[in-house]
């Protein structure tokens, strides 16, 4: 991973104490790749609702299927060609069982493993996070303890890149400090106590974890020399609260180079080090000793030759899920995952998750929040790009769900942090365009039809629409989406193809119409320089039925030249309130 980027990312340390072929599938899913074909069911609420009474379903598209039928409690409720479906306005306090059946030429070919979802009313309102800009739209309470509680005290640990005077000279380096508090509240913390200072080196991917076996706090980092990137060492140290810092490892783990890294703690408190190795080509999994500071065994090497970074593992219902991102500088990339029931055993082939750009972000970590919800933190590096995005660098938080080795990850405009439940996703209205008809003014390459942009599928390997090179000059590159209902629109998302190293921005307009004849401009994106996934606020209170998307150009953001060869529209989604 870009070394400067990692350094920037972990300036703010988080504590673990809380839980390409253009027109075909890149990595087609076959029956061999699927031990169990499964569906995930995630409850969510709509903006303005207090009840969590809607369910989002996800599944993997199959190479041997052309249609999917959706069932709730054994009753058919819909069908689609894509890989997602929303079920709205369900009775509160009930559990529903969902399954999917796959068909090919009207013949059933598979039935997905089912999953239950339960609607409810949260007893408390939590703070709400906006994925558009990385800001909370509700007040954050300052009356809650922070840090790690150990015994009767709260402890806070930090590692900061600072300039310090050493022997009369100013030296840059990394300072590790400890503070403590009786309450964990603001204004109650002791002055930071220095634990260690490391001059003229680089520490990346820093994280602190509490080890209940030893009662000590473990610091893990990727260690590099000041002026190079070839040391490729792991740094593991344990801190005795109010005591000293002891280094367990500051070398290559068992002789292997190590760059991007993280720790995974299993249910029995056995710790594992995940490490990008072989010059970032592979991922090694090492078992650590009881102190969590020394690798003792190389358990497995996975994702061989795939150049994955920011490794992370989460465990759910006896399955291990490994997540990672792809090196792409400051630009977004497709998150991938794989799963197994045995860390040392065979892992499933890597699969895509989320969407083709991780919603214009790069995967960073996955965490359990509350008793049974999981959030994926992915960084939008808007301030680091040539054309900076308005809100700079911040995490986008997606919602993950799991079922028998299958994982899904969804974007919601808002995410509520609820003390009782965990994460509650909030969608900015109903999906008004899912499975609706689309008319294109131009033909698609290799016969791809325009309705692929409303089928809900926008992974890197999903079908996308690309204008045919045989299109006569002067024909506008334009789509008309018939929502088949009149609605007020609150948000539009546009997912487009990205080619690593040649990322392209779309110049476009979006218009709305009630009668399909008279259109009003909703968004003028002809000066747009954002790439991959656009979150567009719609403030027009008028009612529309038809939406018109027109593409004026596709431009390489690095060189400024036309990049029509990189054309590809995955998904056009409008959210709002049907009338």
C-alpha cells in the first residue's frame, strides 16, 4: 500500500476494545465455487421512520441462472435479474424467513439457504452518521466513557508522529503515550505519560488491543526505516497499565517480509497476525503466543498472487471471513472477501462484495458493533486526489451481513449507532428504480441491454452498459428510466466503471419529468470530476415519474483526455417517496 497513505490514515488511532475483460464476468460464480448458495436479510429503516420495518436481501448471481424469485415465509413476493431486493413496510415485532430460487429458461436450478429477519422499534435514538460527507447529523453525547476499562480505571493509548528534542536536537519520530481516568469522560484524563519514542522510523497501521489473558494492552504496527520501504518488519509490544512497554517483536515475522497487517482475535482469545507478504503478493496468517507479541507458527498463506492489502478477519457463526482491498493509490477499488471454517484449511475463491468501487472508497476494517451487527469502514480519500472532493478524507460505513460463508455489504445514506441494537442502516427513501424499464437512445456493446443499469447489480464483474462504437454520430448518449410510479426523489446514485490507473469521470445531466415529455434539470454534472460512485442530493420537492440521464463525455482524471474506451454504467438508482 502507498506508504504515505497508511501513515495519514492511522494518525487517528482506533481502539479494538469495542466490538478485466470489458463485457463478461471477471470471476464467474459456478456451482463449484459455492459450497452453499445463500441469501442475507438485513433490516433497515427509511428516512423519517422510527420503526425498523424493511428488509434488504442480497445473494450471489449465478452463471447458470437468468432469473431469481424471492420468497418470504414460503410465499413469492417478487422476481429480478439482479442480486438484491427490498421488502418494505412489514409488520413490527415479527420474524420473516427469506429464500431465493434461481431459474434458467424457466427451470429452477438452485434454492438459496434461507435467513431470518426481525422487525422492531428501537427503544433509544442513537447518533446518525451521514455517508455523503462523513459527518454526524445528530449531536454526539460527551457524557459517555471512552478508552479501555481495565480494573477500576479507563486507559487511553496513542501513537503520534511528532518532532521531539533529543540531546539538544529536534528529531522526528513516533511517540507512544498512556493516559488514564477514573470516569473515562472528557476533562478527566491524566496528562499523557511517555512510554516510548522511536526516532527516524516509520510506523503504519497502528492499533491497540486489550489482552484479557495478560491484563496488558498490545500495540501492533508495520515498521519501516525512515528513508526506505524495504525493512518490512512487524512491531508488536505489550503495555502494562501504569507500567512499562515491552517489545516482543521488531523484525520480519518468522523471516517473512511484512507490510500491511492487522490482528485477529478468535473466540478463545488466541491471536493471529495477518500480514501482506512476498512483496504484497500474498497474505500470511501467523499464530501468536499468549502475550500476542511473538509469532510462533505460520498457519496459512492465502490470496496467493492477488496483491491484496489492508487484511482483516471477522468470525460469524463458526465461519471466518477475510476482507481486503486492492492497491489503487487514492482512488477506490473493489473490496474482496473469502471464507472458511478452518484458518489453516482451504479457503473459498475470493469474491467481490459491496460494489465495484466500494462506494467510492477503499476497504479499511470491519468491526462488530453491538451484539449482532457488523460495520465496514472504508476510506474515501477525497482530499488526496488531483480533483479533490468537497468533504475530503473520511470513512464510509457500510453494513455487512453473513450467511453460511456468503457475505454481503450495502451502502445506506445514513447509519445510526444505537446503544441497544448496534448499527441501524437508514435508506434515503425507497429504491424507486430497482427493476424498472430503461430506454436507451444508443445500442450497447455485445447486445447488453439498458435495463442492466436498474437491476441492482454493480459489482466489478456485473453487467454494465457501454455505448456501441457503431453508434451514428450525433445520437445522444442518453437513457430514460420509467419509475412506473410518481414519486418525490431525495437521492440518486450513479455507479460507473473504473479502470485502475485510468480512472475516469463522467460529464452528465439528470432530468426529471412527470409526463415523459417535459423535463426539468435536477443535476448538472457537466463539470463533474468525481469517479466511480456518485451520491447526489435531490432537493427539488416536485413529483416525477421519468428520469433522463445524458452522458456528455468520459474523461481520464489523471491526463484530462477522453476515455470513452473506459465507458461502463453499472447502476442508476433513485431513492424517494412514492406518491
